[in-house]
């Protein structure tokens, strides 16, 4: 990879800015009438055009939908792990729907597409180049783009930053990327032999979904049927306007600290959201006196001075029952707090 490309991909600019600059750098070396980088969002499970130089919107929509799902050229690249392909590299491609109904009406007479795949086989998206001159892209242009495919995938992959955050914060945790609808995408297995069940992951993500920054706990505790799990919720800033990523979820195996029991965890969680002993009792189907005893036991175990400092300490230790939090209606939580 030449210095110009390396400088663009290795910069600290936003993902979208780097993609645009990549196309500008490529455009100075390879002929094109239009070019685009469309990245795969593994959470929303769709393609997003993060950089579009010259394609009309209907063509971009086609490239991100029908082309990915049905086009024979793209399918051949996917199945055979091929590099960049032009129309003339694929038999009878000019008679396909993509050319006759989309590319030609848009004024293009030749084109190239390439899949962006990282060294470990992660699919990151596509790069497209179209020309109004059938002589281009040339053989040299194909070589140029093929030499860049892996590096572009490594630097522009949507999951790169979440994986780096997960590695830095908790290298042994099972890491998940989460969107604002509570959908999750596995980033890394961590210390686990297999990924957690889809239902449990959805519950973990949904438990904090919709809570404002003032209410959202930094961590929660869950039981998977055999062991306790410590789950950290890290909110992320948007990398581009349509970014679906809102949080990274890090899951580790860890027993409840300070001898806190499962029932004390439930009581502490409800107390942290402002419920009185009577309200806690009604919620957990225990007596108010029993609820009070659980709070008193927790105060002693955590070495706290009083109820308020106990629940504050519990929150800082991530002693929040995910199951209890998931059972609370978000509107109700806001009223209680």
C-alpha cells in the first residue's frame, strides 16, 4: 500500500471522512465516473454507503440491496472468494438486470466491484467503481484496487472500533455490539466456550435500553442458570449519522461480591430506584419486614453507613439485578427515580 493510501486509512479522522478521502486518492490514480464505499453494518444487518462520489441515489440503493442479494457477479465473488471483477470479466454480465436496468440507464458502460474482507475473513463491505468509457477500469486499476482491499477492510470495518474498546476494557469478556433497538452482534467470545444464548443477550441489552444517562447503570448482574455474570454497558458516540451502534456490552463470569445473596441483589436494585420497603415487598412477594432485613444485611456486608450510601455503593459495584431491571417498565423506572 502506497504512502498516500496508508496516510488516509491510518489517520484519526472519522470513518466517513477516511472513506471519502480513500475514494479521492484512488480517483487520482484510477479512472472512474463514479465510485462508492458501502460498508456492512453487522448489527442492523444492512449496507451503508459511507462515501459516494457520483452515483445517483437509485444506483446506490441497488448496490446496497438487490446487487448484494442477487447479482451473479457479486455472488461469484462471495462464493469463490474472488478479488475485484469487472463486467467484462464475467460471462454475459452485460445482459443482467444490474446492467440493463440500473447501470446503463444511469450512463455507465463498464464497472468494477470488490468485496472488502479482513485477514481473519470478516466481511466489511464493498467498493464499487463505474465508468462511462468501456475501456476502464483497466487491468492496472483492478490490480490497484485488489492491492487495497484487505487494508481498506481492516481500517473501515464497522466492528473495528468496538472490538478495540472491548479488548482494552475487558480482554477476557464476551463482547457484543448493541444498537438502539436492542439488537446485538457478537464481537468476541472471550473466556466463554460458546456465545451466550440469543434470548439472554437480548434481555441484557434490553434491560438498559431506553434508560437515560442519569438512570442507566454502568453494570448489571445476571445468572445464566449455572453461574453469575457481570455485564458492563459502555455507551458509544455515533461514528456517522446513520450509525446503528449505541453501546458495547462486555460479559464476564464473576460471583456476587461481599457475600451478597441473589435476594439481597434484587432488593438493592429496587431500593436504588427509590422503592420503599413496602413497594419492594409488593414487587418481590415478600413482607416489608423481610425487605427491610435484606437491606440491613446488605448495609452490613458492604460496610455502608446507611441505606442511601448502601445503594450508592451497590450501584458503583454493579450490584444491579438485570432481571429485576428488565421487569421494570422504563416509564415506571423514570417515575420511581
